[in-house]
């Protein structure tokens, strides 16, 4: 998946950081999103491409949920990300970064 350096979600610009690892205290994370300026999506790369791509979709869904004030639970976000990834992979589709 082509993960962009910046991502526009509604009126907000998220900077995307690919990092070897992400930690919250002693807990390792696949990804993290910050909803406040500067808005940042961090994705861990140490777990391989499949987990990296699913984590990007997961954090993207969180950003969309924040914009539209959707109250999805973490499990729901995880299942949506996995389902979307499955459809993209099974059908040979890619999310393409295009410049407007």
C-alpha cells in the first residue's frame, strides 16, 4: 500500500509518520493517531507490511470517526480495518496516492 506523508481527512491534514516502533509506556503499538494540532498518524513498521497497511487503515478509520463524531468502539474500528484490507487484497486493489 502506498502510505502518503500527509493525509487530508475533511478539513484536517494529518502528517503520517512511519516509525520502527511506537510505545505507550511499556506497551508496543501498531499505530497511533493524534486528533489535536499537529494532527499525526504514526504507524509502526517493525511488524511487516501487512500489519503496517492494516494499521494505517485502522488509524485512518479513527480519524474519520473523530471528524464525524462516530462513537465506534476499538473492536469495531479493528474489524472495519481488517475487513477493508481483506476486500482490497482479495480484489487486487490498492489505495492510490494521487496529486490534485
